[in-house]
């Protein structure tokens, strides 16, 4: 049957937006994905700190929570910390990012009291300078926080084998502004860390991170993809093939023998051979070269005289 009209498609081919066709790394995580990732990171960090800080506080069983971040400017974060506090600039995360931890002096004194077996209650009397013991205790707590952030940044995956964990206090100061953890006009995420024991004491610290660094503290965020090397065709002169043993054999002579003659052969019979001046050198059924048979140091040898072009192209010779 002949159609009375030309056929044409009634709908155009679908053209999808980059958000559908691109990789998730190109579009970035959606807001709900970011919120879920942040919540998981805060939960993991709190659990790690509950275990790791216990050794500093007389082995107390601790409950540690990390608040949702407040979005502040760098100047607002510094005002929240105050002019005097036990501040530490720490290096943390899989890629060695910097962050700022702070304990007010009253909390530092109370934590030190608890570490020596006291009740750890925060009193109203705040010294103008921290005692050496309190400075050391807070310094160790900052190291613990740095280590917990680094562990949390790996998520459920173990750190790569041989990777050095970047977790340490870089420098400390009673003035947070002097540490220059972030520019004053930079967007900053400000976390409150609540540490509570089963005896009713609650201590509070703060963690401030530049917003542009926070993504690299999330699981997977600090792992830089390895650049792909240009792929080159494999050949016989490179690993893993270069060291592979390859059995070769030389065909000295070939001849035809009838089945009847073969059946009459007995030990002591002589079969004359006609050996050519050039004999083939083979790898399996593949011709590698031709050569002349002779001797070298009282051993039978073959001197290569010709290599076929096909052998060179297949990688048997260069």
C-alpha cells in the first residue's frame, strides 16, 4: 500500500538539562543532600568527641552534641568568641584545612578542675590569665577536636593506607583575631559544642570554620581526584608484559614421512635431514625472526639475520 503523505516524527528528540545529564560533582549536592550530609557529620563528630574527650575528664561518660551552624561573618564570629578566650588554630580534615576552636576562661578552669578529679563546676570567678595547667588541658582538647574532625571527614570509609592524618594545633592565642583563621568579611560557619557528663556538668566550646573550607571537611570533600594519565597502547617493552617469560623454539628441519615408513622405524635407524641456511625462530606459531645456526662458546647457537616487519609491528622487536 502506498502512503498518501510523507511520514514525519510527531515529537522532537528529548534534550535534557545539564542537571539531569551531568555528574553530581558538576552540579553540586542539592540543599537537602547538603543538610543531610551536615547532620551526619555533626552526629559523627559528637560521638567521636564523646569517646575521645573522656580520657581528659577523669574517664567520665560524656554526651557531646554539635549544634547546627550559624552563618556569620568573620567579624561576627570573633565578636561571639570575645576578646579573651583559650583559642587555637587547628589543622584538620582529609586535606588539612584550618579551623578555630575556643573555650572561655571559666570553662577552661572548670575542665581542668574535672581533669584533676574535682566536680568541674563553672564558678563566677574568671581569672585574667589562664594557669599553665588550664592552658595545657585546653590545648590537648583542641588537639582532640582536630583529630575527631579529621576522622569524621573520612565518613564510613577508612583513611587511605599510608595517609598521614592532618590533625594538630598550629598556634594558640588568647586573642582569636590574632590567629587570622578567616577574613573579617568572609562567610563563616559557627558551631557550638556542648559537652555534658553524667554528674550534671555541661561545658561549652565553639568551632568556627570559613564557609569555603567547610565542604572539604565533609566526607569525601578533601579527597582530590588523581589526574588520569594518558592511555597508550600496551606493547611488549613495558610492564606488565616486559618481564613475562616467552618460550621460543627453532625449527632446524622439516620433512615428510609416510605412515608405512613410520611404522617400520626402529632404534638405530638413521633419517637424513636437509637443514637450510636460514632457520625460523618461532614464538608458538608466530614467526619472530630468521637466523643462521652455528656455535658460540662450545654451545649451539643461532645468529639472527632477519626480522620480519610483522614481528616488529606486533611488539616482538623494536
